C-alpha cells in the first residue's frame, strides 16, 4: 500500500509559511501509546519526510511529538505487517523464514529507514519532551539539531532484553564510548542537561517554551540559502562517514541480528524473556499519566 499524506493516522503534517522560508512540521500523534513507533508510523514519517525534502517551498523540517513524552520506542503490540506497505530499501528476504526474514524486516523498517532520514538534504530539527526510550532515540538521532525540554530523559534499556542496543546504533557517536557503554549496560535514564553536556542535545529549554524555541531556530535557519544548507549538512555528515560511522552502524546492526538469532534459538522469541528486561519493554515502559 502507498501511504497518502491525505490519510495520516499516526502523525500530523503541515507546512508553515510555505515559500522561501517554509518550515515543514511533522508531529507524532499517538499520545495514548506515548507515541510508540508502529510500522504505519514509520511509513507515514517517510512519506512526510519525502514530501518535505522534495518541496521547493520548504527550507527546514521539524519533528516534534504530542503528549507528555516524545516516544516510548517500538510498539511491541503492533501486528500490522511491513509487507502491507510499499517497501523503500533494497533489502531482500522479507518473505523468508527464520532470521533472514526478521533481518530484512528490521533493515527496512528501522536501520535503512533511519539512514535514509539522516541524509535528508535539508536541516532537520527535533524537539523532545518527557521520556524518549530505545527506538525513540533513533528518531531523534536522525535530526541535525535536537532541542529538549528541561524534563526530558533518554534511555536505551534493551541490553536487558538480550540485544546490544537499538537497530540504528549511534550511541558512541552521540555519547562518547565510555558513557555509551555505561548507559547500555545499566539501561538508566540520562537527563537533558547531561545529554547536552555529552553533545547529543543542542539546547535545553523550559517545557512550555519547547515548541516556540524549536520553531524560532527553524525560522532562523530558513533565512539561509537552501543549497548552502544542503552542502553544509552534507559536509558534516561526510566527516562522520570518513571517521567510519556507516561501517560502525552496519556492524552493530549485524551484531543485533546475531543477538536476535541467539534468543530465538534459546528462548523461541527474538528477545530474552528473563527478569533483567522486565522493565525494558519500550511501549510499556512509560507511565500512562
């Protein structure tokens, strides 16, 4: 199925001030599930990002979320098949049994999709409030600039689920090597100020100023020439690639698939069901208050 911008169900999409200073705003809109990322959200996000990337009346893209939290991670209750959507990546094996099919699914819906969004040829700003857990981090990490509210917290607790981390394994690039290990080993939350000190967050603002601050920066950036913005972004991204970012991300994803295969062989499911991960299931990990 082709996702239509006229029939979005997991997010909202609008273009503010279309023209030379246009800003496309994508808002995660599943507050009842704390914006857990199901497959439909992935493909709706991709449709919105594609549209914003191609429009000549959009200079900057903003990703934000409704509700008390930015994103509680992958929706573990999602039963819709990724085969119901028009595929984006060139991964093979979707219909195969065993780990081959599971790997193809995660390459399509998570890993390669995030890499695709990371390379959008326009500045992407993200605004995060409340908790961002596991897969939600990947949605933030594809952004070029991240602004967080002063109550924001971040965590990837999936080592407790028997895997090395989320599919788009940018932790060492976002936190530095030793802090990345600590956060993965413990699964503990990192607050906004600490995340800023490590370089993951650009600015921390009061909760009630988050959207205004994000849009203010977006409009400031939108004053710059579109082609220069594209080249500046590409220059920084190429520096990371020259440092080995793509190879490292790809290697970590392969190890994650090894962990899934191990868990399937040992437990019959892709994650470790033991007590260490009792609080780590992402879509259930954020309080419903």
